[in-house]
């Protein structure tokens, strides 16, 4: 199954930390090894930062940032300067799917608490 298909099956809460943990569990259930909050020396303002999640499967390395509705400048900077085959900004909410500076930006479905039941 492709990473795009795996991510299309994901639903998350509209909370950054919770969404990261939900993504971690989701990707590990598909055989990825994941690490949360990976250090980077610069987030674009000469301040150290962290990439939300790095996922690995075989020789594939995926760097992922979570943002809300639009990718943040610092998220794009961190990903652009990180060595990974696949770089993604996952948006909590919205309906977006495009590539910006070689980085895939795509919306992830959110739980709607009046109609969804979480696993």
C-alpha cells in the first residue's frame, strides 16, 4: 500500500500533540518505524527546532510536519533542509493537496465528535 493511501485512511484530533501520536500509531501499524520530535539545528530563524515525526520503512525515510489549515514557514524550512526521500506537511483540516518547493502538502481528516467514534 502506498504512503498516500495509508495517510488517506488516517483521522486525527485537531490538537498537534494528539495528532502526532495518532499518526505515530497509524504508521507503525503499517510497518513503519517512527520517531517523534526529531532535533534540527535551525527552523529558519537560527533557533533549533524539531520535526514532528520521522518514519522509516526499508530504505524510505519520511519527514512529516503537522500544521493547521496552512503550512507554516518554519515547517517548510525544516523539511527543506532535512535529508529525507519524502517530505510532507500534513494539515489538520481543510481540503488541500499540492506540492510546494518539493514538499507535499495534504489535508488529513479530522474526527467529528458528534458523528465519529475513535479507535
